[in-house]
């Protein structure tokens, strides 16, 4: 066993289900239970459950809560209404991204930030460092388990567990209610798969009971546990960024196609520089592409033009289980960023044709 790697609350349960546990973002996490392809298609076509309890959760409360969030995030959180969530990022002071996150608004003075597991410590230090206005901050990451019930059959699979009308919980909205007999459960219309569904936040002590209830309720819908392998292929088909692959401390939100969550209607950390960058235009941009020749793109493979000149690099790539073709994300010089543009991926010793496509890559 590696030192200092944490276990999520249900680690032993996942092992008993045959989950292959691997170190990921500082935690042992189930990467798969059966096969990545089988699990991927289970979520696209039916319903599956991810245990993503490694994610971080910070509460931001008090009169200055919104002011702090406005200062450290790129999106405009003042537009949120109660029980609405918003995708955003923490810009750093050098043009890159500290992390991407989701902001949940409970009330005018109570918010929750959900951050990536690998960045919990870094984000916590960052937000505390910038909390000059005295908002109340609480890191509840170690107390919360998070289950993502994803897929087109998610609502019917778990509706029997809650009086909340799940069909009424809109995308990027949430509610707090009873779920599987537990009170104060956060039921959120969010996810990382593009297949629909919910994310369920529960106290660690209730995690096993809630997990078992979900599987009992969903058994007629062939519900299955899903690992991180399928989570990765599902998000790639949608073109969702993964921190550490497609975005990091050196990539700007404008280059990464995250201009839509970068709002210059307010001042935030490094907003002047990012605004100037948006106005001047960027020299490279993150694109999605689909292979036109047989081959699987992987992170760090070079992207070249028809003359073999380097124009960029793959950041994420896989064989799409839904489309049965190689797909990926990568940064290319801006002239090659338009949908329909022909590019070439150097896969080992071959140069294979690909085409830039509008996201999502999987059109469903």
C-alpha cells in the first residue's frame, strides 16, 4: 500500500463488489468493476452509479460569502438564485487555472464550492489566502460522500427513494430533502457524463445505507456500479475538461474554451489580463477531434499539419465506446481550431488523419 493515500468511506464495499481500486488524486478509487466499455454503455443507455466521494466540498458563509466567491471565481455568482448551481473556475494570477469547480447557492449568505480531489489542499489554501473580507470557510470534504447516479433511466431508478419530484430538478439546480430515509440530502441535477441524472451528497455515516438503497431501488433498471475508467470516456465524448489534463495552472480559461464561464461584468483575480487576452485573441485553443483513420489518440501525442509541422498536442484521448472511433481533446494553433479542419495525430510511429469537431463529440 502506498503511503498517505486516503480511503473513501465505502472503500471496502467497492472491493467486495469487485472494484479494481487504484490510487487516484490522493485516494484509492474504483477504476472499473467489469469493463470500461460495458460500464460506459450502461450509463449512456441505462443507469449507473459512480462513487465520487473523493471530491472536495467547502462551505462559504456569512455576509461576505458572495464577495469572496466573486473575487476568486471567473463566473458571475451574483446571477445565481437559491438552489441553483454554476460551473466556474479559480483563475490564478499568471493567466492559468487553479481549479475548475461548481458553486452551489443555498441562500444569500450560504454557498458550497465543489472542487477536484487532487486540488483540495491547493484550493483551500488559495481561497483562504484571498479571504481578506472575513467570510466563514469550512472544509467539509472529509465528512461528505458523493454518489453520481447517471443515465437516461436515473429518474425512474431512484424516484421511489424520495418525495422530491426528481423530474422537476432542472439541470444545474438542486434541492435539499429526504432521500433513502435520510434527511438533509443534497440532490443535484449535475453530473460529468452528459447522460442526465443526479449527484447525491450524503453524510459519511449514511453513505453505505444510501448506496445500498440506490441499488435496491434500481435493480429492475439493471443499475450498476461504474468506475473512473468509464467516467473518463463519458466526459471525453462530451468534451468536458479534466483538470490536470486539459486545463491546469498554465492554461487560460479563454484558450480552454471556457470563455462562457469567464464574465467580465465584475472584477476577479487576474480579470484585467484575461479580458485583454480575450480582446487580443489567443494563439492556441482547446478543440475536440475525431479520428478519420484507425488509431487511438493519447495525452501528449503531437498534433501536426499536413506538412508534418507541429501545431499542438493531445491532452485527452480514447477509443469512444459509443462511437467506436478514436476521439480526443487537444490544444492547436488558432488557425486549426475551426470545426471541419483537417489535422493529424502522431500515434506512435504513424501520422493519422483526424478532424476538428464541434463539441460535444458524441451527438447522441
